[in-house]
C-alpha cells in the first residue's frame, strides 16, 4: 500500500477544501508536516485513519478520546451553514495505490446546524456515506463495494495501531506491564488469528460429523459415540478455560510489573525494591536448580529401586565366589538355564530385573555368545555381571543421597529467600507514606491471585491430559465397533480427518507463534542498536511471556534505567521488527516521533527512520522535533515538507508547502 494524496473538507480546524500530496519515491520516502501544539497535526493523523477505517475508527475515537466524529465538523463552516439555513458537508478522501492499481476511499457526513438548550451551536448529523473507487487505466472512476476484506489484505484494521501511531502511545509498549499488548501486536501482524480461525472452523466441522455419527449409530456403538462426543466437548471447554487462565495470568503479571515499577520510582522505596529484586532473582535461580536436581533424582530412582534386591545379589556373589575358589563351578552352563532366566526375568538368587536394563542386556549377550560357541555359558561370566549390577546400584544409591542433600539445601535456601522477600514487603508496608503502603498491599494481593491462577492452570492442564487419554480409549472402541456399521464408519473417518487437521494446525499455530516471537526478538535487538548505538552495553530480549526486557552486562533488569527517549527507541525497534517479520511493508505514519527523545538521540533516530519503510509520514513540532539535527538528516530524504499555520482568532488551520 502506498499513500498518494489526502483531501479534507471542513474537517476540524480545516475550513473548506485542503489537499496534501503524499506521493514519494524510494530516494525520498519521507513526507514531513510541521506544526505547533494544537495547530492540527493530530487532526491530519485522524483524517488518514478515518478515511481508511470509517466507522471502526469512529469507535476508537469514542474509546480513546471520548469524541464523536460529528465533533470534527468545522466551526466556521457550521456558522456559515446556519447563516444560509443550509447544511455543511465534512469529508476525508485518501488516494492510494496497491499492486499497481489506484484507489481512493471517501468518508463523508452531512450535518445541520442546531442550537442546544444553552444556545450553543452544534452539528446534527443528517447523512453519512462511505465510498471506495478504483481509478481505471482509462481514467474512469469505478465504484467498488466497500469491503473490509479488501482493506484487510492491504492494511488490516487490527494492525493499524502498529503502523499508524502517535509517539505517546507507542512509548507505552516498552513500559513494564505491556507484555499483553506486545503479544497482541505480534499475533495480529503475522496473521496468527487466521490460523486460529481455521482451527475453529475445522473443529466445528469435526463436531458436526460427531453429531451425525451419534445419530446414525445403534447399540453399544451409540453409547460410545455419545461418550466420545461428550469427552471432546469437555476437552474443548478445558482448553478454552486454560487459555482464559493464561490470559488472566499474563494480565496479573503485567499489573504486578507496573505496580513494582511505581514502587521503584518512589524515593523511600528504591533501596528496598532493589533488595527485593535481588532476592527474587536469586529465588528464580534456586527454583531452576531445584527443577534440575529433581529431574536427576527421578532418573536415579529406577536404578536405586534395585537396591531392594542388592542383599540377595551380594549373597549370591559370595556363594558363587566361594564355589569358584573351591573349584566347584563348572565352566559351562546350559543355554536352557539362560533362556529360563530371561523369560522369568528373575535370577536364580531371586533378584528380579526388567527387559532392557543392564542385567537383562548382559544375559542376552551371554546367550548370544553361547549360541555362537554352541556350548554352555560360564557361571563366572554371570558372577561378573552380578558384581557389575551390584556396583551400579551402590553407586546410584550414593548419588541419590548426595542429590537428596543438595535438594534439601536448595529447599532451605528457597525458604530463606521467601522469608527475606516477605520481610522486605513488611518493611515497605510500614513506610509512612500512604501510597507506598497501598501499592505494596496491592502488589501482595496480585501475587496471591497469581498463585491461585497458577494452581488452577495446573489443575486444568492435568484434566486436559486425563481427558485426552480417555479420548484415545474411545477412539479405539469406535474403530472396532464402527466396522459393523458402515454408514457410521464413513462419518467417523470424516470426523477423524477434520479433527486431526485441527490438531495439526494447533501444533503449527504454537510453533509459528514461537518462531515469530524469536524472529521479532532477534530483529528488535538489531534495530535497537541501530536506533541507540550508545546503548550497546544493554542486551534486549523478548521473553516467552512477550515482555520486552533490557538487561545490563551483569544480566540485571535495566528497563527502568533507560531514558524516555531510549524507551521510545525500544518501542520503535519493536515496531520495525514486526513490520519486517510480517513482510507487509506498509506506510509508517507517526505523530510526534521525537517528542520524548533526548536531543542526543535525535541524530540516530532521524537517520534510521527513513531506512525502515518505503513511505514515512512524520508530524513534527518545529524546533522541538524539527531542529538542526533532524532537518539535516530528514530534509534530503523528504519528497514534501508542509507547514501548518493556525489562526487563533478564527480557530482555523492553513497548509503551506515549503
């Protein structure tokens, strides 16, 4: 998509008709619009959005700014309409090109001037239209059906916030607690919702075939079909519950991060919060070590379990060794004895072993060697194998004892850290400032809620696993019983095909989501270094919780140490990354991109911005954002530069091209 021109009529402070040429080329991809605060920059930003998205953007205006689109009718035009007892038309028209075809969208409304009870002049909407046109090669204007599907292919409504944005709003992406918004940005831009929709559609198809199979089946198969359908429905409900719990957990984590950030910024709490952060970091390391040690203990338990048979093994070893020394052991034993031992999985001493373990493998090897020799196997070899088994069990017991001691030390350390964190929280609540106590109390409540949700999430996950195991049992029964009822069998095959396709897509969805996260993380790191070369000591990460993180050289969190400008650069790096991953290459429209940036960052950002997109529209404040540094970098890249002048007496804006 490439913007070509914007035309507005009686829109906000723009009385009458106004036009901006937005067309540009790869050598000069930038359009710059200069204007002071309140001069009408944001109005033009709104005009582009309204032209593209019509009623959808009108809902955004109500939600974000509590404004109706009718409020944008120009005051002077409204007064003129009252004087002539006529109507006023307000419209925005955006011309654009996509895949070599030229289009334009027009959003228009007609209003009648009326006086309210207080005598104030207000507009009352009498008509509202939306029109989409294609300009053909012959110059004709062909009206098309205004279809959101068409627009979604060009610049989807659900991703516009990440390519048409204002500086303040994009700054929030790097704030603590923004992980949910970051996750949504990635999922929307890479079209993951399309896969999700396909999963839902295939699941619905499978459900319908299950219902048909249930209606067609008879006898025992009818009972199984109904139980299978109920199990599938319950599994779907559990998965939905699990996703809702995950969303709730992410939201609470975001709230905790935001509250902790507030506490860190309070002077009386900074040292205590720093101590708490150190304890939490240590606690996370201990928890990771606990998981590792516990996994090692589980692996050792299988071998240690043989310790119950170790005493009989030692008795047999001593007996065999005594007979060996006396010369009472024959050199060979029959193959039949070894076969019996392998079949019984029990030694002559009574020691049991399992197929595949070391004792079993040793006996098999002995049997194969005996077969090759066509003679009996030596009891001396058996004596050696039993000795090896005894040593393995003894070594595993020692390792298990050591690991158990290590686990106990870690558990004690974890308890100490939990107590230390609680003591810091108690100190925070005792601070005299009411806001500190209130914030600390709120954080504690959120953490308690987080623990509760984590418990529910684990329970739901366990129930899902149980339900999936039960479904496999039903599937086997269906397959056996379905052979007797051919009409039901056909429906079962179709149901299995649809369900397997849905399950396969679900796996693809999860893999694609993780691959996209990693790709965005990699590119965000690269872009952040491009935007802020002075921040090379920081390591940027986008973790599995979709939290934008900044770590210092010691691995400590450093997001709060970034300046406002650096934080905005992190957000810009993220936006650039998702744009590159999506490969949509849309126009990038930014209102006040340098508003929060330090002057020393202006040079790096203004140099980088024109390189990240094929069309860049910037709304800048003179002197503050458009200064000697940004002008030097952006002016050679600009196809058009406009200046907005505002008449305070008439509250009207005029546009001058420089």
